[in-house]
C-alpha cells in the first residue's frame, strides 16, 4: 500500500442529507424557449450573488463564451444545455451553504439571431453548521483535534470543502500520531432548514512502528546507500512526516529519476517501508558559450558521472575560458558519508585571472562537506590548500601589493533559498552568509579573513510584476604583518550584477592609470521593478546604490554612488536575456562615461 493511498475521499458522503433536500427542490426542465434553439449566445450573466461567486459560476457554464488566442467560441443555445447550466448553479450553491436556492433564466434578444442569457439567482436561506460531534478519538488527541477544525465551528456557513478539510485534518492528525490504519467517517444531519450537524466517527486502529526498511529496482551497489539515506531506524513510530523525510533524503542523492515508497504490515503494529527506485542516467555532459558586456565571451565544458566509483561516489571535470578567467577543476564526492543529506568532496582546481592591474595563477586542493538540512537550506564547511602567484601590473602596486605563495583557507557558508523559482523568482527570499579565514602560520604566507553576506527579497506587485531588492555587504582584513589582501580576495563593483552605472570593476579604488585595483570593503543596495510588457518581453526599472573602499575603516555612507536605470528583458528557457542602460546621478572619475549599457543573460539577483 502506498503512502498516498492512505487518504480516502471524503466528498462522496458530504452531501447525503443536502442531496435529499435538493431532490425535493430540484427545478423542472426549462421550457418555453424553443424559439431560440440554435441561436448564437453572445454571453451569459449570473445575477443575485456576489461578483466573485458570479464570476466563478459563469466560468463553469456550458453557455459561457470561450475566448481563444485569435477568436472566441460562441455556443449555440438549446433548452437542454440551459437546463444543465441551471443544475450546475444549484449544485454549486448547495455545496456552499445555499441548498434552497432558485434560478430563473431570462433571454435578452439581440439582432441577427444572437441572444444574451441572464441567470437570476434567489439564494434562499443559508444553512450553517450546528453541533460538531467527535466519537472514537483517542483522549490525547481531543485538544489538537478541536483546534484543527476551524472551518466547521458552530454558526459557520456550511461548505462541502469544509467537511472534506475536516476529515483530511483528522486523518493527518491520526497519521502523525502513528495510527497508520485509521479511518474517519462522516454523517450529516439536517436539524432544520438552516442548521446541519456534522458528526465524525474516528476508527483509529493501532499505532504502528517501522520494523525494517528495504530498497529495490536500482543497481546493487546503490541499495545500501538508499537504505542508509532513508534514515529510519527499527522502532521509529510511523508518520507521514517520516516517510516524506525519507523521500526527500533519496531525492537529495540525485541518483534516481523515480522514487516510489510503499509500506506493508509485517506483524502486529509493525510496518516495513520499501523504496522502489529507478535510476537516472549518471552521466551528464554540458557545453556552453556565452557573451556578456562584463565578460565579452566565455566558453565552458563540464562532464559529470554521479556514480563513477560506485556506491554514490561521483566525479566532475570542468574547464572554462574567457577574457579574464581560465579554469580547470575536478572533484570527487561521497554521498551520505556523515549524515543522510551530506556530500563530502575532494576538490582540485587551477585558475588564472587576467585583469588590468594584475595577472594571477593559483593551484589548490581541498576537502569540503555540504549538509542540506532542509529542502531549501544548506551549510558548507571546507579546508583548502592553495599556492598563489601574482604579477602586479599597476604602477601603484606597492600601495596594495600582498605577498603570494602558500595559503591554508578555512571556509564556512550558510545558504537559504525560499524563493518560488530558480531562474525567474516572483516571491520569497534568498539569504547567504559566508566567511573565509586563512590563519597566520607556516601554511599561510598571506593570512586574511573575509566575509560576504547577501539578502534578496522578492515581492509580487501589480499582478505579475515583481519588486526585487538586494543588500550585499563584504569586508576583509589582512592578518599578521600583511598590509593588503591578495587581489583575488579584494572586492570590486561596477557591472550589470552590482552597480549598472559603471563598467566592469570601475567603481572603487583605481590606480594612477585609471585601472581598478579593488578594495577591502563593499556595500551594495539594489532595487529593481520587473514588469511583463507584451508576449515574452518585460520592462525593468532599477536603482543601484553602492561603493567600494580601500579599507574597512574608510567606509562612509556619504561616499555611496547612485545609478538609475531601465531596460528590457526577453524571457527564455535559460532565463531572461536583458539589455539595460543606467545613468550615474553623480559624475564618475575623469575619463569614464556617466552612462553604461549592459547585455546579460539572467537576472542580476
């Protein structure tokens, strides 16, 4: 028996008494309108009920005009179809507390065999819930049960959906309390024309516990990993939450394209949970080419095998080449090495950064662990050993030059994504807190500590519009006798993803030749209104505020720069393709334009 099959349908019994009343009140078929047969219906209108209810009713009627992409479909009138629409209205109202309603049809004749249909509703007396009876409920669940039945309290308007929700709430309460074979039966008793009593009979059965966990359908080397990842020990009390957590843990592995959980009795009050799995192809290859204003061209390849070394041990190799950055990287990982939702990785990378003020090469190896402790939150810890070599190209290098060589780096990062879409979010939040520390010692010739933290808020406005807001704060400090941070640890701003009024890296400290050298502190505030325009096109209005300072002690809010901008975006499956233009409210340094135009793929935040 699957976990989804434990919820029985409540709808069949919710209207037994009211259905009997309807049979007495059911109107006869429409008659006397045969002269309009096959006339074209230009529209149908429901009157006598609130507008939201009328709109919902009109949308479900057969005589309603259906609007298509290029034209509208107007139905042909017949007495039979009109009668069916009257029955739909009566049933709709009965299920929402008005079983005594009456409906009369009126035809407004238009020219050239066209008519407008008006359904005039007299709702009649409303029916409300009377007493609520609960029987058979375990004593320890009586208090939470009363708190869960908010929509069926005495005096509330009767609604079929409320009865369905009441039964579902009772079933969920019982299942959470380990009653895996519970049943909830309902009875409705019409005391008078205005009051209906609801009775819920609870048959809880016995509380259950899991005796064992099994898995099948996948390669033999993955089955022990699947059982471990489900993380259900013998004796664990049954609950839907436990099963859902086991399913989430299996999804987190990324090894299976289908996960079906089933549970069966294996003894008195004991269950076995079985995972029926279907593997996904473990190999993935990606090739990408991109062009942005900030980085004119970029080519990247990536190859992944999620189970190359068996038992969920995977491998990734990637390479990227662009004007300012080259990368070769690989990693090997182990799944559920520590906890069910952990991924332990061994990483290697070789990177080149080619900027106006420096040329940097670094080679590193590291160990990291990622723990996804919920569906949208994770924490990662890592240790990296690097060898860094920098050629300083700026004539002012002695001002900010850092020693290069060996680095031992401890990293920590917390991330939470509570937004509603990974590419085009319209609601929710994204939060990131991170810090890197290279302690002074034999393994760190350029010790430092840096931190970067970001929060993004998405608010729906004006229908499908979105107001996106971001704050980003970063700071770093050289440690020991070091006078400045290594160039790849410094902060920059000025591009489509930071301050759009400036070209790439041009906001902040510059050398005497006008080339960016970055700083040790950065503040960014961004707000952007994204509004759909026509077809797949949208319009953007933005305000960007920010600055980069040479050292954290120099931070002054009066130094913040403000840029105003607008743009257009084309929605695509890979994210929006955007053209943005921004204008600085204060003059930039000599030699820089006061405006900047950007092309990019994806939203900046």
